[in-house]
C-alpha cells in the first residue's frame, strides 16, 4: 500500500506511515494504470496495411471492451481509426475485385 499523504510505500498491516506519521486509514492502492487495448492496436495496424475485414472486426471488439471497462482499457481513437481505415480498405478491395472481374472478362470468355 501507499501513504495518501507522502506517497511512499508502507506495509499493509501498519497503522501509520513510518515516514510522515499519517494514520493508515487513508491508504491508497497504486494508481490505476489503464492499458491500451490490443484489439484497438491490431485494428489500426491492419487498417493501415489495407487488410479488408479484420480491422472492422477488431475495432468493434475493441470498442465494446473499452465501453465495458472505460477506466481500465484505453485506445478508443485507435479502434475508431482502424474501423474507418478497414471500411475504406474494404471498399477499395471490392472495387479492385470488380475491376479485375470486368477487365478479365475478355480473357476468359471466348469471342462470339
């Protein structure tokens, strides 16, 4: 535990801080350290790389976990950016596949 007055580490069983003498009633745990969602990071990276569907899935999962634990997990901006980049990448993949099918039409179909 840590003393609320001086911030130094004290023993859990002590009734007062041995450094400043403050009563131990106000002892506090170490500051809550929030961590960045791994799914949000993956969503952003895969969105930047242009992978079609995974950034959308990872972004949605990350946003749901961030919404469930807002004080413990961060990365909402990365998840949203990954979602947007994933959607843009998905649209480009659809256009590219459509263009490939259209352009390859003459090669695979015999002339009439």
